[in-house]
């Protein structure tokens, strides 16, 4: 299935450490010039996958192809990929200029050409003024920009980034996210970016591959992952979500009626794959799709009775945490009329309601998936 | 803070006195011998009746003393080179290696620091007699090497442990071969540890006397051995001059170690205070 437009192809890539399967048969194609993020919690296999692409780790099975040809067995220094590490990993005894010149120098590029090229790259990351400094004399953000420059100076066909911003504080992180995004627009390098931060993934990537337990659960752009999560893990890992558990009562072509635990409330949901009558089902609602009302809404929408545990005025919205009678917790982000949250205070009885088509249903789920709420 | 210096009141002066006394205790014998080396008395009279440089002149003019100094330097340089040549790869094995018995090997490399010198001396004496190495130049070098290697291994492996391995990986992914990454990135990165190991190796050899006594011969003598035998034959102030020379070189080398290890940090700290534009 080799495609000329693919920069990188992973097919059936597996990595075992003894009995433990870190990466479990991954298939992934990355197009030329694409910005793809490997997103997942720690230990989900995303970093191991990146290290196999770089050549520091080797698949137990499967194939890694760069530009159509297999690189299994090719050492990292012969793969012509660039890499930015979590802890900068600059050469401490060299100046910024020598750090950036290093990849060209080991390639035997003539001295004058190295000078030109390093100057260009320094300009690209806006570090001209720091060329003579040692890494220890720079701030964290500047060091990571040097690392970026060092990885870009030899124009690698593939740029790998392993949680490059996780050591920086929030403000600097956002600044560098914008810079990386802008850089990707200017140079046409394919970027594979690893992070556990879903917001960072959404901000940067063309496409996101969500990892869980060594497998890719879903690949798609951020909007698709948010609006059509394939399973409960993706639903809980990307964005905020509220979960309810119930049992399928009746099933028809258009949807299904679900009796929630406790047996008192019935809601309707679009039909999902793999459900049967009488089987348990997991329902999910996004906080911004739900409303909190005092009176019972009309029967066309789904509604659940609850008690307000927390009501917080946040300027453009009011954020509620509502406890249901069955002990579930619902998040609601109400942006309808945030100026008048007068009646619905802590401890008040209320109804949480949402449209049938905003209900997501999953036939299979792991209990820890729904506690996987994004940090 | 409980032990804040300013809140101590009068007790502070007690602290000054005790600290001063300890320093005096440590340094007085050395000052004493240095003073004697400049004294004019043939019989090491103290305080010296007059000052002179005569003993230093004799030290460098008499061929038996000069030979001992040169031998000591030669042995020291050979020990330093061999100690690093063996110690640095050993440190890599102990820090980066993944093999059974690695921690045992690490402990093994430090045993010469724990085993009493006299025991090593006796062992070497017996071995060298049967191998014909007793009192030879090679014999000195190998004997001192036993004592020096632990220092090379310890300082290098400490530096290597604090050197982030992903820096070496970064060099490789940049296109460097393993050898290039090692030579151009890792070794310079742990330079201060290697230099310290080398200087310590030299110093161990430079003032080593116990092992040397067990195998000295008339033909090859290091400076400490020459002093030891001179001490037993006649009590000349040249010994004091030689001793001062030993101390001087030791102090200079130790200062060098301190400077090498602090230079990078001090420079970085200073540059960080400058405005960043």
C-alpha cells in the first residue's frame, strides 16, 4: 500500500519488551508536509513509536518506511530525520552556533556554506543575538529554540518532536506552540509530534493519532475526534465530557431507548455499533451541549434529575457540576445567559437536559476510560 | 534558622577560635617544613637563624635529587595516561553497560581505596620479585596504577552519570556516527570529570611512598623514596626543600581541579545575570 505522497508508513509495527507489549500492531500513514501528533497518556506507546521512527528502538514485528523504503535496521544517523527532545539535549560545551553547525559539520559541508546556513537558521528561530552563548547561559525557551534550529538546519525529510514543550511554563509553551505552527507553515517539513497534552495536540496538528495501551484508537483531525469519538477513551481524553451508564430497552433503526441505572430515567440516543437489547451502554454528553433548568424540559429532549454541587460564574459561561441520584457527576457549561444565574445555586434541585442527537453511545468501554478526564 | 550565624552572639567568637585552631593544627606542620627549607641551619634548627635558598639550589644541582624529581614526574605522567586509558572505558562500562554483575564490578574498581596500602605493598613485593619488576620503572608505574585507577573510574563515572544520554542520542540523530558522537559530544561533555581523574591519578603517584619503599632500588627512585632514604642517612635541609616542592605541586594541581570544576558553572551564572537582549 505504498503511496508516493506518504512520507512515513508504519505497518503492523509492534514492540515487545519481554511479556509486555508496548506497541501493538500499529498502522499509520503520514503524508508529506503533514503535522501529525501522537497523543496519549504516559505508557500508551507513543514515545516508543517515535523512537522506532528515529531508529533508537527497533520493531519486534512490522515495517517502518520513510519515503517508500524500509528503514528497519538503518541506524539513526543514516535516516536523515531531525529530532527535538524533551530536555533540549543541547551539547553543553558548544556555543549556540556550534550546536547548530554540528549536523552540517559531521556531514562534511564546506565551512563557508555552514556559516551561511547556520545564519539563516538562527534568523528562522530569532536567535541571532545569542550565537556566541553556551546552552547553560540561555533560558529554557531559548534552549528549545536552539534544539529546533539544530534539527532543522540540515533540512531533514522528517522532524520528530518528543514532548518538546513539557518542561516549559504555560505562557512560554503557548508562545512556542505558535512559533512551531508558524515554522511548519514556512518550511515544508513533515512533523511528527508526541504529547500527552490534548490542548497542545488540538492547537498544533493537522491530524491526531490517539494512543491507548499500545494501540492507535482513532486517527483524525481535532474536530472529528471531538465530535465523533470512536470510543469512550477518545471521548474522555479529548475535551471535557460527562458519562452516564444504562441498559438498552428498545432498539430501532433511528436510535435506542436507554434506561439509566436506578431505573427511573429513560433517555434516547442515536444507535451505536455493537449494541443489543438488554445490554449495558455508556452515554456521553459534552458540557457545552447540556443545559441546566429548574423546570422539567419537554419530552423531546433528554433530561436527568440532579442536585447542583457547584455553580461557578466564569464570565462567558456558567459552569455547573451536578450530582445525579445514581451518583454520577455531570458537567454543564452554560453559555446561554451567563448574566443571570440567580436561581440555580449550590444545593438546588434541577434538570440537566440535552438534545438526543448530542448523545454519544458506546457499547464497549473500560471503567478507567471514563475516569481518564483530560488534565 | 536554628544555627543562624548572626543570632549566635558571643558564641560566635568561640566558633572562630575553634575553627582557627583546627586550621592551625592541619597546616602548621606544612608551614613548619616550608620555613625550615628556607632556614640556613644545617641541623634544621627552628626558628631558622637566617634565611637562604641554598637547599633549593642543592636540590636542583645534585644529580641524585634531580633524577628523583624527574623519575617522579615521568612515573606520574605514565600513571596518569594509563589510568585514564583504562579508567574512562571502565567508567563507561559501569555506567552505560547492561550486564549481570555490573554493580559488583563497580564496587570492585574501588577496592584499592579500601584495602590497606601495606597489604598491596606486600603483595606487589612478592609478585614483583618473581616477575623481576621490583624497583623497575615499569614496576613503579604499575604499582601506582593500582591506586590511581579507582580515582579515574569514580570521577569519570560521576560525570557520566550526570551527563544526559539523550544528548549523545541527539548527536547521532543529527548524523554523527557513534564514534563521532562519543569523541565530539560525550567526552567533551564529561571533560571536567576526566581532567579531575587525571590530576588525582598524578597526585596519587606523585606523593606515593608506601608501595615505592617496598620495591625501590638504587637505580630508580621517586622523590618521596629519595626523601625517605635521605632521612635515614643524614638529616639534610634538602629534604625540607624537596618536601616543600611536593606540597607546592600538590596545591597547584588541586587548585587546578577546583578551577576546572567551577569554571563552567561560574561563567554560566555570570552570563545569566546579564540582560537577555
